[in-house]
C-alpha cells in the first residue's frame, strides 16, 4: 500500500476528519453516490474466464459496507434524488445512493438479501438488449476470448501487436484490458463487426455453457425485483460508448432503452448511467440528447461528490467501489474529501 493510501485510511478515523470535511464542504450539502458492478464470491483468477475487475465486492465485504452506510449515513433511492430535482423535496442529511451497472444476476442472489436486510434501495442500470439474452456483454466477451484463444491470435486495433501476449493468466488478463480499451475508442459499428468476426473465427474455443458465469438478469427477475422495491434505470440498449455514436443512433439507444424499461416495468424511468462512464464516453451532445429523451438524471463513472442545490444533473459523479480496497479504504472514501482521495 502506498503512502497516500495509508494516509487516507488514517485520516478517515482521525480527529482531522471533521475539519477536513468542513474545509471541503464549506456549508454545502454533499450527495454521495456509490457505483458497483458485481457482488459475488471471489473466483479463482486463473480459471475464471470473465472480467475480474467487474467484481466490486465479495458478499462479506458488501455486508460490512452496507451496514456501515446504514449506521453512518442516510441511504436514499435515486428516485428520491429525481423528486428533489423535479419537485424540490428535501433530502436527509448525509444522503448516500447505492447503484449497480449492468444488472448481473448476482445483484439479486448475493447483493439483494443484504440490501433488503439494511433497508437500502439500490438503482440497477440495465442495457436492455442484454436482459434475458443469455449472452455476455461485449466487453465480457473480449475477456473471454483473451482467456481462451491461443496466444497472438488477435490483432490489437491500430497496432501491429498480437494478443494475447502470452499463455499465462496474467498475460491474458493484461491483454484483455488493452483490447477493451482499444475497442472503447472505435466507432460502435466497427467494434461490433470485429467482435462478431472473432467469435466466428474462434468458435471452437467458445463454450456457451460458461456464459452462465456472466449472466444478466432476465425480465421476470427484473419485474419481481421492481415489485419488491428495487429500482432500475437505463444503461442504453447495447452498452455502446455513447460519445462514439452519431446523433440518430444515440437517440435510438437512449429512447428505446427507456421505452423498453417502462413497458416492462409499467412505470416511468427517469435515470441513466452512461456506459463506460468516463469523460470520453459522454459528451455535451450525449447529455443534451439524454435530456431530450426524458431522463432527469445522468450518472458518470467518475469519482466525486455532488452538491445539493447545484447538482449537475447530467454529470452526476459516483465513487466506484473495488473489491481490492480494504474496509478502511471504503470508510475513507465515504468519510474524507474527494481531493484527499
């Protein structure tokens, strides 16, 4: 652990925490939003064929985290934030929202009981093309191919580099990360054509029964969870990098995913999480079109707090939670100013 990380963790429980927070807040009221992907038992890294970086916490870690939020914060739903924006309702002090991207079925099986126990209402952002499709997300398929195909089988776009770089699990995972990042920068059509071609070329290395390890919720599960108090928002149709789309396709991704969710759930959906969510993934145009398509809130995947009274409603910041952060790091992330982190 580095000096900065150790310092942050010490500060999170030291007498300096309160003055640091006062200097940071300056009488402003912060809204904290946490971003998770998967909560599940940590698999063996050498044999697991999908993206380990999407596992935000083990069930044991998640239970500790949710109990901490219940004790030290006021967990609220994202729909309450929508009502704050639209109707001006007052939010409680120290509000925190829990969100999940992608809608893996472990959100139901492992995270769900813990959230219900603590009375925390999460928002799960769904890419509607994948709900019930029994197909991995495109970025998960990238990792699967890198973990399964022979070394140096796939050309990294825009380079002369062949991937995976080697046969070891570590080399394969590093290659998967490089290929994911390269594909995120390509136009959506070109990216999907490459991936489709690789799936066809390397079909002999693909075992569909393994897709159960990367299963997304189906519509029956989504409807049942919605009836049980969970909330859902849009993550586009196809998990496209929205800033890479022409405006017509962008509107289709945002409008059609919202309409699909509203049809399946039977009530309005007003929240959106930008796929990938980093600064290059959503532009001013994306934010404008999201507003035009009827959303009230758009969330990024960039750490930071949101100031009540001056919310940037289509550039809402979320702290991403990582399984390799120790518990005290989670406490620090919620307790001390973002510029200290």
